[in-house]
């Protein structure tokens, strides 16, 4: 039995840090594990321009705990009126690593998102020309479509056409949750990849309703049937370079989650790498963890691999029922459960 594993330092290719006190409280959880993270721009109001994004990056850098080496990679929030030249300028100045497409009203913080992808085709053409990746929250917002089908219908109605229209555009299909998405990515061109969260590898939709309604398992895209979870596990550990780590850690206070209209988002940051390691261990694929966590992402983005390493030990420990962030209680993913792996202190 393998009792410890050392891998190249991983990155988180999909992360919500929020801002202000919440950002300062949650950032250390990420920075202790990951060398870099793609920081999502869905603040309220969203960060849509170069200057605001550079300022946000400055606030994050100022909050990195002493002794930790961490680089935030910033993203541009696309709206119906985004100017292609602004996106290109932000990219050439090294502020925007990628741009994020939220279909308007698809998820938390997406009210200013794109109402019709045709409106941003000039931006996407520019991104394609300069090699800048497009990150997509891939769900239709049509409320006639069942919530469990919104990702699959997005592929049919939007993504398959986009991939055909922009054959050179690098696209990351974020936080995929279905067999349909996994297969679409596998069958698609080299320019198409996907991130997979820990929650979608660990839970299926039953978890949201186990013995009562469980708001801390509610996120978007919502967890699906077991067959989808199993397919995500298969592709994550398959060794395919098209899939990589993206936690989608999305902190919300207990009050905002445990409410008559609770927010979508799971706070996976505290034990993210342990959570993924448990999956790879259960799938007898610990030898493939490093590719998923530390190599496939930077290779797709065209960035160097991290230099350092981390070590995980087989050591069972119980996750806290709640943590405190910015004076609020916040419930982490795996709250109260045992995890069999622990990141070594270095
Ligand atoms: N995943 C979520 O359920 N929530 C995210 C937004 C997102 O990534 O869709 C958030 O910002 O809270
Ligand atoms: Zn999303
Ligand atoms: Zn997200």
C-alpha cells in the first residue's frame, strides 16, 4: 500500500476568492496547497476591466501569508459590451490570463453575464487570434430546461457550434458534471479541455437530499446522477491531458447557504488536494494524480509547470464541521467526514 506520495506542486484552475475580509480569510487555504489559481471574476460588481482586475490582483497578493509562494492568475468577466481591444490589452499587459463567459443569470454573480454568445463573437475572434483561453460556465439559462439537463443542452445549443466556429480558440469547459460533457471534451479538438471539481467526483445528486435538504451540497452546475459521477471519475484518472484540477471552491456564509433561497457554491478549498487524492486512491490511480493536478492545466494554458513539490500522507483526519471566515461561519466540503489523506507540512 502506498502511504505517501510526492507530486509537483499543483494549481487550481478554477477558484472563487471573493474580496475584502472573506478573500483574506479563504486565500491561505488555497495558497498552502497550490502554486497558482485561476481567480474567477464574479465579484459584485464583477471585475470587467483591466484596471479593476489589476487592483483586485494587488489586493490578493497583499493578502498572501508570509512564506507562501502563490500567484493569482486573473480573468476578465465578459459582458455583452466587452471591447475586444480591452481584452487584448489586458492580456498583453499580463493582467488577464483568460476570459470568463457566464451566460447571464446562469449562476452566482452572473447577472452581468452574456445574454447571447453572438454578441461577443468579435471578442472571441480576437481571443482566438492572440491565443487567450475562454473559460465557460456551460449551462443554458432557459428555465424551461430541467436543471439537471442544462449542461447537456448547453453543449447541443451553444458549445458544439462555438467549437466549430472557432477551431483555434482554446476553450475550458469549466466544472463539468455529466457524461455528455466528458465525452464531448474527449471527442473534441485539442483546443478543448475541462476542469473537474472534487464535489462532482465525490457526490451525486442524492447527497443534496439525503434525509432532508442539504444546502452545503448545492452548487452549480448541480450534481447529477451516479452514472455521471462515475464517468467523471473515469476521465479524471484516465491520464487524458484534457482534464485538470479546478476546485470551484466558492465560499458563502452559513447564513447565505442555510436560507429559504440558499446560494449555490461549495467551499472546497480547505482540503482540496486531499479530496482529489482520495479519489485517485480509490480509483487505484495515484500515479496519475500529478498529471491531473500539476501538469495538464499549465500545459493547456501554455504556462510553465511549478518547480516545487508537495507530499501527501495516508493519514485519516476529520474535517471541521465549520470554519470561521470574516466573522462568519462557513461550512467546508467534507464537513464532519473523515479524509484519508493529509498534506504534509513543509
Ligand atoms: N459554483 C457555484 O455554485 N457557485 C459559484 C459560481 C460558479 O462557479 O458557477 C459562486 O461564485 O458561488
Ligand atoms: Zn460556474
Ligand atoms: Zn465557479
